[in-house]
C-alpha cells in the first residue's frame, strides 16, 4: 500500500428498498452531482462520528397545553369586545324591564316580566 492513497473499497452493503424510493434517491444524488455510493458513505461516516441529524421532537404535553391556552386567549380577545357591546334589541329589552329606570335591573323587575 503506497502512502497517500485511500484504501480500496471492497466491501458491499446490500440494502433493500422499494423501487420508487431507489429511483427518487438516485435522482436526488444525480441532481447533487454525486453517486449513490458517495451519499451512503457520507451518511455512514456521519453516523460513526456521532454527527447524525437528530429527529425533530414534537412538543410535549405541557407545550401543547400552553399553545392551546394562548390560542383560547387570542380567540377570547377577539370575541369579548363584540359580546360586551349592547345591541339595539338588548338595550330596548333592558329599558322595558327596568320599570323604575334606575339603570339597574332588580330581581323583582326581572321576575315580573
């Protein structure tokens, strides 16, 4: 073995894939200007070096609860102002029930309707 030459690649790794997956992988490698063997070797080297991409974690239950609470607050912030404004119908109904016109509806006034 001479100095500076990389070792010969003599080992074969057989991987079974669906045809569609292989075709998509080969097309992606071709588009990136490298062979499938090069892509697999890079992946193996990264795995051995511990630099493999970590899978994305989904948010835990606490984060999901926080997100749901914030969404509820946002919806409430939009809905509350429209609920607080009296409409013409509700104002007229209140005026009809408030017999002494003091701006407060007592239980007696409400129950006499």
